[in-house]
C-alpha cells in the first residue's frame, strides 16, 4: 500500500490568539486551518495572490481535542480526504510537539470542503485534470471512506 503524502507546516501562535482562559481560542483553530490551506496551495500550485484561487470554501468543521498555549510548538498536517467532480476535501490534524521531539499529540482534527469556482461566470467548475493529479498525491483513501 502506498502511503499518501502529508503537507506539514508550523503554526506560529500569536499573543492575540490567546483567550481569557490562557489558551488558544477555539475560533482561532479555523484560522490555523486557513493558514495551512494557504501554505498548501502556495507549495503545491504556486498560488500566492488571493485573486488566483480557483476554489471556494464550502464547509469546514473542527473537533477540539486539547488546548494549545502560547508556549507550545504546533504543526498542522494537511492531506486530501476525497476528490469529487467539482470538490475536494482537506483533512487537518493540529499537533503539539511533546517534550521528546519524536512525540506529538493531537490538539484538533478537521475537514473542509473546497469547490472549484469561476468568479466571472459565478458557477462551479469541474476540477482540472492537472489539479486532480497533484491533489491525488495527497489523497488518503481511508479518510474518504470514513466520511460516509
């Protein structure tokens, strides 16, 4: 069985992310997912400018597992969970590095649905073959099957 690729990026925790309880506010986790999507798209497709994005966010969810504090080192893993005709899913795992560099623990899991979209025509589009090919390198069949 071929292991799918995962995109991994470090998340910088800002002072403003911390709430009155002393940990990262739950709404900020979705911002961390957004930052990860941005870096994934930049890395895989070379897209930097917002006007060059050819998909829109249609849905997102997050399961919170453990709190994150400002002193934590956090990484986000992203991969693709399903690829449809016009949509694909990103799967997220937010990890906190443990005391031992080889250990990490999950802080959150999430999924978002992106839909290919033509802003000029205001309509959805099929995923282009070249994009589908690149996304498929990050496809995790097991995650796609868990959705149903």
